[in-house]
C-alpha cells in the first residue's frame, strides 16, 4: 500500500527515504492521538532530532515488520498444508468418510452427554451467590430425611450461627382454583415470606411474598409461577391485584415469579405464616416443610452441620416429648433433584470417554495403514529437502482437519441426540429445560475436536516420519512392508479397542440384568387396568367430615354402577407410593428409645380398596362399611409391619396408637393382615410396613378415586369426570394416571441408564470389530507374498485360515484379559446402580466374552478367506 505524502516536497526533498518512512509513521501516530498535522510534524521532527530515538524507532519497526512477515509465512504454510490435506483426502474418499464418521460418532456422543451434564450439574442456580445456599431437613433414627417442624424452623432462625438467613417452603399440595374460569386443581407451595429475598429473586411482575405476608391478620396473598401465569391467564399483565379463590378462600395476586425459578415447580405460592397456628404445624408434626439457608461467607458444610446438631440438641432438651431424637442435616441447594442422577451422568460421561478413545484408536489404525501406503511419497519429499518437522506438521494438520470435520458432524449428531432426548421427556433427568446446545457446548465440541485430532494423530505421525527415505524408495517397487513396529503398534491399538469395548459391554450387561430384575419385582398388587385421579373438596364448601365422607361414598357408588367398571374405591394414596409416614406406640411392647421409633407408611382407604387393587387378605378380616365414626377404631396392617413388630405372634387383636407414648391418639385394634406393597420403591430390599386406616374414621378433604377397568384410559377418565360433575360441577378430576405408569416412573432412571449405556456399548462393539478387521486385513495384505509362497510350497488353505484367525483371536484374547481386569476395577463404581446383580456377575462376563469372540471370528474370517484364495503365481509376480 502507498503511504499518503505528509511532507511538502520543497522542505523534505533531501530527507532520506528510510528517515521519511519512519517520520511519516511517527506523525500519523501523533495525529491519531489528537494533534493537528502541523503540530504533529513539528513534534516528530523534534523527536527525531535525537539520533538514538530515531535508531530505536527504526529497530522496533524492523522487528514489527519481521514478526508480520514470519506470521504471514506461518499462515501461508498452514493454508498450503490445509489445501494439500483436502486434496489428499479427496483422493481417498472412502478413508476420509470412515474416519470422519467414526470421529463424528465419538465426538457427538461426548458433546451430547456434556450438554446434559452442563445443563443438569454444571449450570449455576439462577439465585444470588448460589454457592452459599443449602437445603435443610430434619432426621430420626429410622429415616435419615424428614420434613422440618415449623417451630423448629423458628428456633433455627434464632439460634443457628452459621446462616445469614433461613426460610422454609413445602413440597406442594393441591388446591381447587375457582373464580377465574373453569375450576382447576392446581399445585401450590407454602413458603415463609423471606424465601424469595433470601434467594435473591426479583419479580417478573408485581411483587413477591415478604415477611409482612406471614404476619397474623395479613391479607392473604399469592404469587404465580411464570408457566401458570402464561398457561392459565395468557400472560395478562393486569393479573396483579386480582382475587383468586383457592379452596374457596380469597387470595390477592401479588406478583409473578421469573421464568428461571427452579425451586418447587408448582403453579403458585402462598405464605405459610397464615397457617402457622394450625395443629398441623405443631412441634411434633413434620408436614412437608424443607428449609433453605444462606451460609455466612466462609462457613463450610461441616461447620453448618455441627451448628445444627447443637441447636437440635438444645431443642430436644427443652422439648423432650415432641423433639426427642430429632436431628438436622443439609446439602448444597444445587444438589436438589440432581443427587440421584449425578452418579448416572458420571458413569455415562466415563462411557462416552471410552467410546471416544475407541474412535481415536480406530482412526489411528486407519492413519497407520494409510501412512504405510504413503512411504514413497514421504521418502520423495525428504529426498528433495523436506525435514522431519515439515512432514510431522503436515500429518498433524491432516489429523486435526479430520477431527474438526468430524467435530462438525458430531455437533450435528449431538444436536439431534439432545432434541431426541428432550422429546422423550425422561422423568429421571431433572432440569430438562436447561439442556441445550449453547456457547459452552460449542467450545467443548471445538476443544474436544482439537484434542482428539492431536490424540489420534501424534503417534501415527511420529511413526511415519521415522522411516529412512532410501530404504522406502528401494522397497516401493515391490511393496513396502510397513515395518514390524507399525504392525505391533496397530496390534496394540486393536487390543486396546477390544478391552474398552469389553468394559462398556460388561457395564451395559450388568445394567440390563439389573433393570430386568427390577422390572420383574412383584409390587404386591395387580396394576393392570388400574386408573386413578384425585378429587379435592374445598373445606369452605365441605366443612363437615360427614359431608365429605358422604360425597366420596356417593361418587364411588355412582362409578361402580357404570358399565365396564369392575370395581372402584378411594384412598389417600396410590399403591407403591406413600407420602404419609409416622411412628407408633405398641401396647404391651417396650417403648423404643427417644427418636428411635420405627416409621411406617400410612394410608386411609375405603373397604373396596383391597379388592380393587388386588391386595390379598392374609389373616383376620377386611375393613367393613360399618368401620366408621362412632365405632371402635380399627386398622389393618401389612405383613412386614406384623413381622417387624410382633415376630411369629398373631397380631390380630393387638393394639397400637399413632405417635409416641405421650400421644393422645386413640388406640387402634388390628383386625386383619394384608399382603405387602413396595411403597418404598421397587429397589428397596426390606419393606417398611404399612398401616391401613378406615377412611370413614379418618376422613380427609382429598382422595384418589381408583377404578379397575379394561376400557381405554381416555374413556374411563371422561366417565369419571362426568360422574364427578354430576355431583359438583365446580370440582375437577386431576392427576389422572394409571398404576402401570406410576410403576414405570419408579424405574425411569435405571431404564435411562441402561438404554444409554447399551447404545454406547453397541457403538463400541462396532468400532472394535472394524478395528480388528482392519488390522487383520492389513496384515494379510502385507503378507501376500509370504502366503503365496506357503501355498506354492503345499500349505493347505485351512492352515492359512487358521494362521490368520489365530492371530486375530490372540489379539482378542489379550484385549479380553485387559478388559476384564478393567471391568472388575470399575465395578466398584457401578455397584451402586445395580439391583439384584453383583458387579462380578459371571453370566454377564461370560456372555460378553462369548459375544466378543464371535465378533472377532467374523471380523477375522473375511480376511482369512481372502488369504486362502491368494493365487501363488500372481502374488509372487507382484
């Protein structure tokens, strides 16, 4: 580029060209700093009057020009290498396609899993300083995690020294919404007024709950979730100040939460202080509250636990009857919902890492084979002056280009995989809305592509540049052998592939057997044909227990009269799930130590419940319609409770009461024993035991309407809604589900783990088979003359096949040994995810070894057959 003249010719004619060049540059810099052209010229001449300044300026300018020239040379060489790489790959499209596809699968699997890990585990919570937030709960001997007593929470706030603040919220309850269109059952959370300020959340509209909303006499207020605001009210900005009827009580909408509010997941929030005077929130009651604390700066989790332990000890001392044996604990709030899935994602991350290593080993094998065929090319380049570094740079450029193109394919596969995962809506994976391909994922894909390119490219590049050019040129005419070292390296890579494939196959096999055992566990009931939905009676409309009982009994009677309904009942919980747990005091048995009382599941049911769900009566009698208010309180117990509490003795006729010895609850007479239901989950080794109370003696405002029918779910649900509307049009039927669906949810996480690892293991098996085939095929190609000579001297074709297959099986056997050792070491990590299967299950190991052996035979059989058909005359002529 020609520099615009700055000097006037009459004044600067005698200035040397170099002096003029540097002086013009100085004047331009001064003018860029704000000087006028004349002032800049005068200042530049003044500076250049100093000879040393002029010399320094010249030296720096030369250095800058030299650096720019070197940079241009590097870029030119890089562009040349990239152009040559693409021309070289286009000459061998099959090689390029296989390598790119292999890398794309490996990089895509890793990128997809990283996007899940990033969204679920690594992305920070959308709260102020989320690393200082903890989730808090209480505990007893028989259950390490129970909800927080409201008075205990108030004591924590006053006495605990580790926190800047503590708030509580509950896990949610059902409310009937009326007064705003069609009636609907919504999920609402109770929260202390300081919860949102403690989290650092700002409202999307209006205001959020405050401590003033917890005060006695405060006007009832509610805050809507963003999703509920959009779904029910169409994002109407005028919602603030409107009144909603929840269970018949008026609440004023104070505001709307932001869309990234993760806690809870319900439709709306209510102040818990409005209900604090209820007996439900007495110190001895633990009814669904969880604590959220903000730690003071520098406070560790261990210090927090010691602090809570001391406060719990003080509470137990001051309230020995209500709080004896109650402890407290907590964890980072970021672990909420992710603690169970974390080991699964760690396992899947390790699995896709092994898949990527397999892909790298496969492509490295391909590059070694390709490099053997290019020895003449390398020799000629060395002969005309190319150094080893130049060849190494070219080969690394080729591997990095392959990896980057494979990374682009992998990114597309990862995007498709994530979309498929989100469309499946796996209930075992939390925070699904935050799983997507974002900038962080793109950087990960770029980084892993570059790392992969270097990983599989360095060893083949170093191996290829060690050959002697003269020897290569001499051998080129009769077919280069590729060297014993290269053959050994390729064999070593193949052994590694077999070992990695075996580890993945063993892991998938163990998870598959575990899932099949878990899915085959008997739940204790017959789930087929069970359809259920919840009915919530507002206390303002149905204040009397007799009214509520009459409503539920009338509804069941109407439903049972419908065609296609085999049976119907109502209960406070579905089989295989129980949210009500309590301790009991047995009459005639020594009381347990304070805080050590066993906890049992509890459910109130109608007499038809046991026949409807298929729960057998083992001893005594079933519940009768006559077991109602005014009659002696009775109870049925499950087999596990009877065995756990009374051993071999017959429990029928024995009595116990809910709560501790000081409890004023009535004594309940056991009238029957029923079978056991897996209420603690299918994977629970020991059943806790269940208490079945007559609903007519423990009438609540909410119940599950349960029916057994062979009709389609949609038609049964429609019939239930019609019958419910026939009794009260303001009541909705909510949470319609089948018992089969509920059971499937309980195995969603092991199914997800098994499915994902099986996919990766199948991919690993294919890669290992391809790698083994490639090594054996290459070996046959290199031994063509040798095999031809052996056949010419009388070797039988069977001997040739045996020699080729024997080499393949030797490599496979070594890989199986190494893979078995790796699987045994990794089994300790996997054992926590297994049910009914040990990490050393011989059936799985034997099956995987057999499968790999068959695959190895097939992979080696094709080259072996080709070797046995070699024409000795043709091979010796070549």
